[in-house]
């Protein structure tokens, strides 16, 4: 995520060390430090560990006949978010080849209760679809 689009304006101002998931985040933080004349931070590009792991699996010809895909969208305070727009289409596509675990953000159960009920009803008869309502996961 972009450090200046997703987080508050001053979210990274008071850190001495920041781990970033890509060069673009490092560049954004450096630019803000320069513009606001902030103390230069130690920035380590650590990558995005889950994505890096998935990429390593795909490169190693990892085969698993019981592949499950976790669809875990975040929430938004705005009505126009992933759950309210394209989530059913995505689930339908993934279900053609894989099992799907659908795990909405806990806040979605408050803000998008009706929408989640519709999604659950639509896919409830599909044995490859699991609606995970446990926030502890």
C-alpha cells in the first residue's frame, strides 16, 4: 500500500527504522522526509513476506490437489469497496479451480452485514466454498 494514500499524513514521521514491502514505499517515505525536513530514517526493504512465499511456491512447481484460496478482503468506511463491488465475481472465478475460504474483515460484519448475508446465501450450496466467520483466525 502507498504510504501517503493509505495511512495518515504523519504515520511514519516519528520512526527511526521502517521495514517496507517495496522500493515505492521507501521512495515515498524518503520524499516526505525531504519535503517536511524530517530526520532521515533507516529503511529496510524486507519485501512482502506472504507474497514472496507464494511466489516461491509457484516457482518451485509446488503441486497440491487440495489447494484452497483464502479470500480475505479488508473493509472500507465507504460503500464502494471490494465486498460491495466485485467479490462475487472473484469467488466464482476461483471456485472453478480451487476451494475458497471467504474470511471478511470483522468490521465488514458491522458495515456490510446484508451484503455478507447475500454472499453466504449465494455460495452456501457449493461444497468448495467455506464462509469463515471466526474473527480469531
